[in-house]
C-alpha cells in the first residue's frame, strides 16, 4: 500500500494550519496579494503568496528568545514541523529512530540580503553569517524538536520537498528509520523576486495556470511537513493513518538549466516511474495536483507530458499555485498536504483564474470545488536543473 | 541487500590530486586564510562556450564527475547525486551584489540561474544527457555524506547499479571572508585555511576490490555519546575496534578536535591520519578523505604528510573515516579491501 502518513503541518498564504488551509481551499479563497514584508522596487509589479505573520509574530508564537538567529525560512519551518508532530500525536521523539529531512532553496538568504554589508562590523548582523547556508534551518528545526540523528537537507530547486518526501519513504521502507519528518520551507526573499524578475516569468496579476494567456507565476512562501511512520510503529501504537504515499519517481529532463523540454520528457519519466512503483495504471489516478506554475514554458511542457502519460483521458487536474503562489522548495509538500486533504474530504480543488485552454493541447483544468470519489492522487513538482519528481498519494 | 563497492575516486583539491597519478608525493604546505584548489585544464572536460558561464564549483564538479566516470569505464550512471555545503556561492554573491549595487535594476539572469544548489548535478546530467535519478544535498558538513548515503540506499535496495556521487564546494569571496573573520576572532577557531574542491566517485553493487561496508550520520552528539555511536556502528557491522587499521579524522585544530581524541581512544594501536592541513576546511572536505582511503587501500601505502600519529602498517585492509564540524554533523564511513 505504500508508506503511512500520520501527521501534517503547514503554513502558507492560505492559512497557518491544516484546518485554515482546508477552509481556504473549499471556499475557494486565494492567498495571493500585495507584498508587505519585503522592501523591493518591484512591489507594485508583482503579486505574491505571502504569509501574514511577521518574524516577530512567529518568534512570539514559537516562544523563541528575542535574540535568536533564526532566519524566516527557519521560523516558518519550525512552525510547520512542530504542528506536524503534534498532528501525529508524537511527544517522545527518542522512543523510535526518528529522522528529519527538510528542503529549501533560499536557506538564510532573507537575512543575508539584509545584512551582507554589515557582516564585517555589526555584531547584531554577524549572528546571521552562520545562518546563511541551506542546512541551518534544518539544524535549528531538528534541535528544537530534539531529533538528534538522521538529519539532512535537500535542494533541487522547485522539486526539493518532493525529493525530501521520497527519501523519507525510502528510508522507512529500507528499515533504516522508524519514522521521519519530511517536508520543506522557503521564505520570500528579494533575491528570488529579482531572480524571477530577470527571467521575466513573474506575473503582475493573479497567476492563471494552464490558461492560454497565462503571464507567469506568483512567488509564494510556505513551510509544510509530513510525518511518515513504519508499518511496525503504526501497528504497535495503533496509529491513525491519514493517507499513504504509494508511489514516487525522480528523473531529470537533461534539456536546459531552466527551461523544460517541449515533449516534457523529465516529467513523463517521473510520472511513469511513480505509477510503476505504485503498481497503478494511469486510469487509477482520479486527480492530478499539477506543478502548473503558470509560466508559458512549464504549463505547456507539463500538459504535453500529461497527454503522453494519460492519452486522451487526462484525469481532473488543477494547480493550487493559484492559491498559494509558487512556494519553491516547499511546493512539493504544500501540495502533498492539499492532496491528503482532498483524499480525506473526497473533494478536489479548483485551478483559479483559468479562462481558456491553450491551443496546443486544449486541456481544461478543474475550475470549481468538486466532490468526487478520490482513491489516488498524482502530484508533480519540477525544478530548475531539469529535476522532475512525482508523488502518488492514496486513500487510507 | 546488495553490497556497495567503490569503482573510482577522483579529487580536485588544493594539492596536485587530479592530474597526477601519484599520491601526494609533491605535497605543498598550505597557509593563509583561504586556499583555492589546483584547477585542472577544464578544456579537457568542458566545451569552452559552456565553461565560460560556469562558476568554479560547477567546473570542478563537472570535471571530477567526468573523470570518475571515465576511470570506472561508465558512460551513463543510474543516478547522479551531489552534496554541497555552500552551493554555488560565487554566483550567489554575484547576483546578490548586483541587486544591492544596482538597486534592483539592470540585472541579468545568468548568475541567478547558476546560483541554485543543484546546478552541479544538473550540469552533469545535461552534459551526459542523463535522465536518471538526480538529487542534491545541502546539509553543511553532512552534504557529501547524505549524498553517499542516498547512493548506498539506491544500491542496497537495487534501485540502481552504478551511481555517480560527489561533494563540491567553491570558496566564493565575501561570505567566506566574514566566516574567516569570525573564526579568527576566536582563539579556539579553525586552525587551517578555508578551502574548496570536488571529489567524485562511482559506487556500484558490482563487486570490486574496495567495499563501502557501511556508513552512518548523526546530527548532534556529545564527546561521550559519539563513542557509544561508534561502538554501535561497529557492532552492527560485526567489526571489532582492533580490526580498524587506519582512522582518518577530520581534525581542523579548533576546540572541537577532542571529538576525534574521544574516538581515537577506542583504538589500541591506530594509525591516525588527518588531511585538512593539506586541503583546508570546507563543508564537503570529508569527500577528500574518501578519495584518500580509496588510494590507500588500492596502493597499500600511506603518504607521510597524512600521518597524524602512529606507524604506517604493512597491510591495510580496514579504514574508518570520522568527521564532524563544530561538534555536530558527525559521520562514520567504513571501508574494507
């Protein structure tokens, strides 16, 4: 059946908990809006999926000392990871071999970009020198949760969290861990806003994935984590299972550093591998949570790959990035949480802002909240560097 | 569960380790705050057009990967897995400084595109047109070890037969100068230069002379608990402390070196080696020690500059690698000939 998921925690632009996320998805209510927390020249020309809580709010809620050197990435990560453990009703960490695998792309960039020119002289700023590297947020989360042994960080651009979930599942299956907290965290930063600006793939309006006239993506920030546990722990502790991770696939497009290939080869391979591992055929998939960034290149390439895998019977699909924005390293796990909510509620979520299908494929995503029977959900995450990953979640 | 073997090992470091078929005969002492690697002739491995856009780490990584595949007589690996502590810090600093310097105007995408942590793994895949499993680990001093552990898992579980795995870090200029400054402000700080390099390996489930028996990582441990961890690790692998011929430790002279002393006391008559005084400290420096172990086991010879204490042995069959950074991110790697 796959690897059992027993807990989840999330913070994104559409809510600070699983319950709030569910409310927004069912409303449906997008979290995309105007940038508030970051000072940038581009504020008026972009829309973002920003979390309303400031760093000070997060510090208070997490009961951290005021002089801490958490970056926003670390704060968001701890917030969501703690919630995931609570949801799984885990308090005694050391009872079982427990690991943490977290994903990030920006790491401590949100502080580095503020303080780089003060690092030499300002003692207040210097505490952030050591928090620049990508492993820092993970180390802090591990320490706060008392996870002492298997701890690591993955960074494969926008497929990062999907790969973190995948590694966790493989370690459980191999019997190397009894349980593992898997997910990712990425804060918005001036660095990524300007980076995507140079690539000219950021929309000045609410993003419209899979639409013929899509103008690009909205950046977002989020952190989310799942708790995976072995069958032995589930049996012994009589744990309630939220859903199963039944398949996963990782492939590389090997086409271009940032662009996806025309035939969506990497995406096709990742989806095919995941289906094989789950021992499912395409017709078993009831809903696809697409990568769907709303860039012209990704959505076309992904659509072609979907048609290659599913032929003329592409299942109901949507991109929930129209709710959260593209949360980069966290996207894979944010959308994993949404997939689990969909399995629990037997409801699929709309692709907001869609008007007309792209002429190349004619594919139409789901545009309203729909109650359907959902047994298996396929979720895609693709990144720069050709990194393509697919996860399949199945009903408990 | 399949066994794991090392088929090739290639290293670019501050020493002449890449071009030479020797083994540290022409060792040069290193000093100063930072020490760059001895770069190979990139033209032998990368087309000049592509090379121009690549930062140091990408060029080192692609070259080392290419030679590791060649030495293992492998054209297409079943997986490409890299580890990097600081990622593409040159391009990161470049893009960051153009944002600051030009007040967010007139920016070009090249540095941003090449600044993502998975650039090395991506460029290797692109060069080989390799569509296989591809992953990048970025967890400080466990970056390379995480990559190796993933490779071990793929091979043991028969998800792959031949895996290309490597660790790479480039110095950059700005962040490293601040890190050095903080280190030097502390009398108990790191006593070797900061360095850079790339070490790549082909690991395989196909039997060869040198076996990667097992490895383990641990995020936090005290000097006492690390002894227990090691005992547990050796027990799991049915290895006695007396079986270890050589210990290669990641000593860098800072206040956390007692962790190495703590491990060292478990062995009665060890040959203990160090290496960071030859290549510098960086998050993936430990990948150099795996290259060193591979050469020692193959050649049955230990170059003098590597010896920290003890005598060199006539027959070397089992080597243990131990590394940590600032008292955290501990790793054990056990190799056997």
